[in-house]
């Protein structure tokens, strides 16, 4: 009887402890050569509770210089997260894949339609504003972009949380009236509260004259959005502003259809924020995208004073900018090769002779390769990870593993990308950019390697549909400063910057 009672008590205690057994583990990580080690160790001390996060208003920029704080949407202090109380901000890989598909379809729309030349600008509207009509990436539904900065629109400046895009072609802001007698909430721009707002270039006020009434300039490049082209003052920091800044004033309720208050265009288009500001500030800008697993912020910097030169010792890899007529607004570099775990990926001859263009994108979380490159890359990763149990695919991610039962360590072969055009020294063919494990893997539990984890690379629809080698997403770019030195025609990479 005593033995039976003791067994029952032990079973009850075991059931009570089961939910907490994982709490006594922590991980340590280190890199040796081209392999990253994630070690799971037991710890006699209980895990310290996570301290509550106190969020103060995110400033629109430093009082000196031109750096803007950048927050991931999962950051508790992100304007898109409402202090971490909105569960909708944690999206599944299937949701991300669905939005990525929409982004890729719109990105390659001009190419798939047979237009292999640069899209011609639309005829100038009545106000003299010409905007592109084809090949423009779809901004997407709420949640399409993960990173935001806070900027000011109008006079006086209305502070808005804006996502940013490096290939859009024109900035977009949601325009809606604020509640009468109440301050604006930062989710929409109220043109009626700005003394410098002008619906079109021709509708500007001049000294001693009333505003002329002219027809609005429709947003013809975005048939899925309702709105018109307008101009106003854009303020990034007290020392960085743009007068007569052209943007799309989009109609819609708060949260729709852009997610944030709008999209800040950082493309190569002459109207973009990067072009307008960088023209008088050395022609450079950079960003550092923080990992979604951290509560820290990254930054967006514009101008020579805040952007390191690509000859700086901090820059570990430099790639020449190339112009691709299929993607005229995007920042494109040529990819020379891909290695995994220190071994080059054998690229089929027909793939090697095709376009080697790699587009840097700030809307796609994952990195997409043309199928003829992705297949040998994926197969090499699977061979290196053959000792670990596989897990079902998650959306576009078809190479997943269940590490929940692994009690010791996980060895991850690291990716290196080699670029064409600049010698790496000592007779090298190019400079290589190494990606860390956090930049390669999607974890079902953010920050926990010992969960269901997937290779955060996927295949583009087809080689013919995408005349490029790769679209580098935000996860692969995260935690490194990506320096856009447009005058010198170079992109530089500085790992570990945020």
C-alpha cells in the first residue's frame, strides 16, 4: 500500500513538473570556421523572469545627425504592436509566405508580361507629376512590412509611424481627418491640419495670391489603392527635411490598407526620400534592421555624417551596384557564388549563365533563390543536417527540423555570399558576406533554436519568371548595417551593427 501511495505521489509531482522541465535549460552559441554551434545545457538555477518593458515615445530622430530609430513590429515598443498587447502582430510562416507571394508577383509583373525594358513613366498629370505605372511592387496588406520609423508630415509636423521600402518608386501616406478637437494619433495624416499641404504641384500657394484650383493627380501606379499625388514638407529630424516632397495621399481607415501610417520610399527613383535628402548630404544612406527576437532598435541614417564610408575598416564586404532594367528602382548587385559550411554550391551551367542579379528587398522576410540555384543549395543543407529529425514544411519554407527533443547541440552550416566586381584581395574573385544562424533560420518560437526551425530560404516561382539569382530578404539583412553609397555605386555590409 505504501509503495502504491508513493508511486501515485511521484506521478502527480511529475505531471506538475512537466510544463516546467524545459525551464532549466539555456543555450550557448559559438562559431568555428563555417559552422555555428548551438549548445543546450542544463542549469541548476531557475531562469530569471523577463522584466516588464516600459515604452517611452520613440523619437522621430536624434537632435544631432540624421539617424532614425527603426523598430521591428514584434518589438513591444513598436507603434504596430500597441505595447505588445496585439497578438495579431505574431504572424505565422504561412501568413508571411502568402504575403510574400503577393509581393513577388507584383515585383515580377512587368517581366512576366514580356516587358524586359525599364517601365516608362506615366504621362505627367495636370500638376506636372509623373509616376511609374508598371513594375511597381505592391505595398501589400497590413503586416506586409515589418520595420517602421517615425517621421513628420506637414506644417506643423504630424508624427507618423511609417514602414519603408527600397523599391516602391513613390512614398505613400494614409490621409484621413483626425477626430475634431483631439490630437492626431500617428496612424494617419490629416491634410487639413497642414498649412503647407498641396494636392498637386500646380496647386501651390504663392505670396499674395490665393491657391489655384486644379484637378487632383490620381495614383495610377497603384490601381488597388484609392488616392492622389500630393506635396508637403517631410521632416525626418530637426536638421533634415524636404520641402515640396511628393507622395501618394491614400484614402482609407486607420490600419488599412497599408498597415502602418504609410510607406517611406527609399528607392533609386528621383522622388524618393533617399534621393531628395542624399543629394545634399553626400548621396549615401544606410539602415540596420534589428532582429525580431530583440527589444532593441536599429536605425536609418542618411548623409555622410552618419553613414560610414565603404572604405571604412568596419565594412566587411562591398558589392558594386548594377542597373537592371527589369528592376530600375531597386538596389541590385551581382552574385558570383554561394557557399554552405565552407563548400561552394555547385550551380548548374544553365543557371550560371543566366542573370546573377541579387535584389535587396525590405518587405520580404525570407530570401528567395531561382529554383536552379535553390535546389542544390537546399539539398546541401539537408545533407549537412541529416542527423536531425525533419518537420513538415511551413508555407514557402520546405526544409524544417524539430529540435525540441535535441538535448545537446545543433551544428548549423553557415552561408557565405560572394559578389562580383570587386577583388577580395590575395587574388580572390570577390568579397564574401557571411550570414549568421539568426539570419538563416526561421524559428517557430522566436529566439528559441530548440523549437521547430526552418531554413529561411525558398524558391522563386521559376527561372523564367524571375530573371535574377536571388531576392535577399530582411532576415538575411538583419543586425548588419547595409550602406548604400549611390554616388560611388557600391553597397557595403557591416555585420553586428544593431
